[in-house]
């Protein structure tokens, strides 16, 4: 539930240079957002993520689920993740995002953060199987969380709040020049789900 007094306004580009992140604002009503969150939390096949960092094996508190048009392996952080067949509700959400953007996607990497103790460190989605200039649509449900961008070379920051039902799209050279993160916030006690729609190059 959002208790914020000010909802996000659409913005054509949140970044000052070297990239393009468009904010579409809220594309779902509060009722739609709440129903979507409840369904996704209960019905997606959530798994704990794993990573090798400095030759050490970590199992994250954050969970993920990956769905795609075809069976494929998504390899990141040293682990292989196998795609699942689309959940029917998730597929309808994808189709809605595609209608808003007039763009098609063939996969979705979903992330579940149970509270503010779980986050995501600085990274970019510059994997070769996403192409050189990927379009990544990010749709949030659940509690409002801060989302941060940092330029790789200048160190400049851009911070935004992501609300339930809000859609942002990263495209152009964003992944080449900007890192992004979801910082931990121990004051946050409620969960958040993030759906990132992508085009996986088979």
C-alpha cells in the first residue's frame, strides 16, 4: 500500500545524458496493482537466487522467477537459470505493457523483495544475450522503494521512487553508461515485486 501524497508524473527521460529511461507513471489503478501483487506473490514459481562473488557461493534472500517464450538458459552471476512456460496472468500483464509501449517482449525476469533488508547492488543489464542496446521495461508492484542510477564514469546519481503500478523503460545506451541498484532500506517492512520484460536473443 502506498501512503505517499505525491504520485509519479510521466517523464520522457530521467537521465541527464548518455542514456534514456522513460517514466510512464502509473499504468495500473490501485485495485489492479493490489490484485496483481497478490496473484504474482502466490502463483509465480519463486526461487532463491544464487551468485558467485569473489569465488564465494551466496544464496540471496531476494527471490526470482524467469519466464520466456522458449526454453532457454539465462546465465548470470555464475549460475544457470532455466526459463519456465508463461503463467497466464503474467502473460496478460506482458501484453498490457506491450500495448502501452507498442513494443513486444519474449521474456520476463521477476524479482521478489520481502522487505527493505533485501535489495540489489550496483549492476547493469549489459548481457550479450540482451543485445547491444536492450529495451527493458520495469513494472513495480507492492511497497514503494527507492531506485538509483549511477553513471559509470562521472559518478553522477539519479534517484527515483518506484510506486506500485509504475512503469519505467530503460533503453538506448543506458546499460553501457549507467549502473542501477535497489538500495536496502531497513525501515521498509513490506514486500515488493518487480517485473522486468526483456527480449532474450536465442
